[in-house]
C-alpha cells in the first residue's frame, strides 16, 4: 500500500464512519479496487478506526467532559445513567468480539459481494426509519440502549453501516434524532479502542506482518482524523434535519455496484 492509497482510504474511512453508508464496506470496496489483500490490510483498518474515534472525542468533547464530570460526582445522576446505558449498549458487540472475532475477520475477506448485499440492507433500514412515525421519547431507555447495541453487533458485517443501523434502530424505537446521533457516536468509542488495544498486545499492529510502513499508517491516520472530524459534525446536523433517507439511495447505488463488480 502506497501513502497515496493510504490517504484515499483514510479519507474514505473518516467520511464513511459517521455517514450511514458503512465505512467497512467502503474500505473493502476501495481495497478491492486498489488490489489490496484485505487480510494484509487489518493493521491499517484498525489504525484508521482509532483515528475516527479520536475525531469523535474532539467533536463531542463538551458532551464527553460533562458526562465524566457528572460520573465522578459518584451519584446516580443523569450522567451516570447515560454512561450506564452506553455500557449496556456495548454488551452485544463485546460478546461478538470475544467469541466470534475469528469469524468476523473471515467476513472481511469474503469479497465485496457480501458488502453489496449488506449495503442494500442498510438502505432498507434507512428508508424504513424515515417513513416510520413512532411515538417520540425524551430519553433513551436501558432497553433501547441494549437493542441499539444489538444493531451495532450486527453491523460488524462489512457493508452494514454501524451508524446507519444504530441510528435507524433508535429512531424506530421512538428516540429523538439528535439524541440518537450523539449516542450512536459515543457508544462506539470503547469497543473500537478495546479492539485496538487487544491487537496491540497480540502484535496486530506489526508493520512487518501487514506490509504497511509507519509513514503510510500515519498518512492514513491523519486523513481519517481530519475527514472524521468534518463528517461527525456534518452527520449530527443531517440527522437533526431528518435527511438520512438520501443516503439510502447512495447505499443502493453502491450496493448494486459492489454486486456487479464482484461478478466481473
């Protein structure tokens, strides 16, 4: 992988991590177009995911700081309850990560036919959540947090958008758009960081094993961080305005492209 390819893939990752179009699916499609072996690209994938987590912390720093300030008051206040809901939402993806990690990694090497089909599922979710009109709730419940967590666990499939799945699921449950956007972005921070730490301890970041140089990784990291910061702010505004359905049309187009390309 060259540094130019790393920048392009980093930009793709940063933009698509927050937009409901599947970052993993776009990375898989981009890797296929560049002729990069997905199994050799694991180190790069983890690095650019870490970059988007950092961009989330930067963009939502005010919300994050308020949550921790409230938590360290050691009372059962709104902030502590919110953090508890985030922990609950992480249970399903933690189970998938601990017990089905090898299977998930196999999915990333199964080609872009799966990506194309999953993008079509993402499109269906976005369309359904747009036209459904459930009764609105003021706060995300513990039950809703767990169900949204199940959606996040399902989104380990390349092409099934994490943000699209979690936000659409939350909206179908009747949660407000702005609340779901922020909750969706905050709930993914610890799972991604946890995966990065596990890979670090077991040598998953070895540049020798991946064939990707440190300079190339840095280029990808910076590109993903900058693009992620822009996309995170943009996505929150888009969710407020209820314009996610337009991304469904994009997912349909990309899904069909991936399916057709996989057959060539």
